[in-house]
């Protein structure tokens, strides 16, 4: 018997019916210039105000071309509608002189919004002048994140490219229900603090089918975050996918229920990393599943580091208070660029518990034997585990 084909109605609604029904606001109609030179931020803000005031679903359209947004731009306010699609065919340019954003910390921010869908587009953070300033050891501002969602919910970011951010490319903080899909992030491997996507104080965040080549973490997960799903990611160059740094503060909410699935790391500093400060904290990490990862020439493919204390400042001799439990590594394979491919360096005060390795096969370079290293860690290994487990 033939089964009737059922379509996911919600998807049809979003992708087919919704744009036609929505009121559309073209940034060009509000004075945006596609010449890459005229500051178009006022036009973008006007289009946002129109969409925000629209009673039904709204669309903001950015035609092809290069649009300079020469200041920190914040989209927010109490909107009448809870469905705004921002369809971008063009490139948004940050000020090329880092002094313009100075210490504003954020370039494009969505704050307190509900139901924002970003489709397509390129963000060019033009970060190179700031990186040179930092490399020269001059006194420079910390830089601005390219795209931030703050205290928002029901967000979709799909098909966006972000290049050369001054600082982090995308940050998600204080948000609920965020779906990131088909995003491409690119910055040089030696660019400082150009993390791909940073998530903290958020719940129900999915990051799927995306690639990150950056100078820092491809994805990082900060305190007070739960129910994160990361799948089908290409990472490298970069510092890998990190939970952390955690445990800087004493009263810190933990990280819970994180899945990282089907990830390829290429030439990264770390693969799957959990990192906590060596300081007292009430933080925790519990319920992490790492499944199906391929490591290609990764310095630290599997690592828990609870003794993070850069420059031995503010923490020497202290133990991390962060409790790490219930972390599974399942079907992880490939090559380590250093001999120690599996490293669990847990807290002397709060040993890691419930760490499991299942079908892990890592070699040092192509065919040398790798090693594992354990400190203050409890757990089990099953299936084929190479290097042999020290749990
Ligand atoms: C929302 O709609 C009402 C009624 O149409 C209007 O008076 C108000 O200005 C709108 N809000 C915004 C933020 O535009
Ligand atoms: C864990 O997170 C996933 C989403 O990533 C969610 O579907 C699942 O229900 C969560 N599990 C629990 C026990 O909350």
C-alpha cells in the first residue's frame, strides 16, 4: 500500500506562503546605498522600525551589493509582529577602521527580539586592521563581535556567511530556541579571538550543517547553557569545539545536555574540549555526548582541562570547583598531531565522573602509537579503544 506523502506544514508555511503574505521592506527604499561607502545603518534601522511596527509577518530585503554599516547597529524594541524575515542578498560591511566601533563590543545586535529569521547574506567584519594593531602589541580596543543575539527567542540564522570578524563572529546570549543552519565562518587561522559561534546563558540551541575556519574556537559554549545540539560541522583551522571556559565565577550556572555529532576537525589545536579555570566555582558540566568525530592532524583530539590558568594569574595553586560528569565519547577516530591524543586533566578537588570512551581509534600522526593521560578521572571504556584507556 502506498503511504500518502505528508509535508511538514510548518516548513511550507515558513518557506512558501509566509514571504508572499508578508509586508516587505526593501532597505534601498529607505536610502541604503549598495556602493560600500555610504553609511546605510540609518536605512537598515528605518526598515527594521517598519517591520517591527507591522501588524502581520514582515520581511526586510537587502538587495545584492555592498552596504557599509559604519557604526554599532542595534535592532530591538517592542515589536507588533513576531515573525520578521531578513532576506539578504548583499554584503554588510563593518567600518574598516577599528577605531570607529572602538570599544562598543558589538557591531550588529538583535536585542530582546522574538521570531527573527535571517536568510543568506555576508557579514564582513573587516577585522584585519585591529588584528595588526594587536599583533604589534599596541594598545588597541578589544574589538566588536560581528553579530549578536541578546535576550531573544525563536531565532533562525540560515545560509549566512561571516568573514573576518574583529572579535567573535556570532554570539548567542540569554536566548531560547535558536536554530543556526548552513552558516560559513571564515577568518585567518592566526587572527586573535575570532571565535566562530559563542553560546552562553541560553537553552535549546541547534547549530547544524555549518563550517568554521577561524583563529579561535569554532564553537564555544559558556556557562548557564542547556539543551544544545551541534551536528554536521567542519571545523579548522581553529581551536576546536569547546565547552568553556567555565568556572571563573564562584556562583556560576552549569552546562547541561550537549550533543556534538558528526564533526570533522582539520588541523585544529583541539578537537572536543572541556575547559575550566582552576578556581573555586559552583559550576558544572553534565550530560555531554560526543559522537562520530573525525580528527585530522589535531593537537589535542580529546581533552578535559580543569587547570586552565593562563599566565598563572588569579588562580595559581587552586583547584577547579566545576563538577564534570556523564561525558560520553563514542566513535571518535583519526589522527593526533601530538603523542597524547586523549587527555583528562580533572580537578583534584572535584574529580570527573562517568566519563566513557566507546570505539575510539586515534593514532599519533598516520601510524604511530598515541597515548592517553588521566588525572582525577573515573569512568569506563568499551569496544575498541586506542590509545588504550587510562580510565
Ligand atoms: C503597533 O501597532 C499599533 C496599531 O497599529 C501602532 O499604533 C503601534 O505604533 C505599532 N507599534 C510599533 C512598534 O510600531
Ligand atoms: C536535550 O537537548 C535536546 C536538544 O538539543 C532536547 O531535544 C532534549 O529533550 C534534551 N533532553 C533533556 C532531558 O532535556
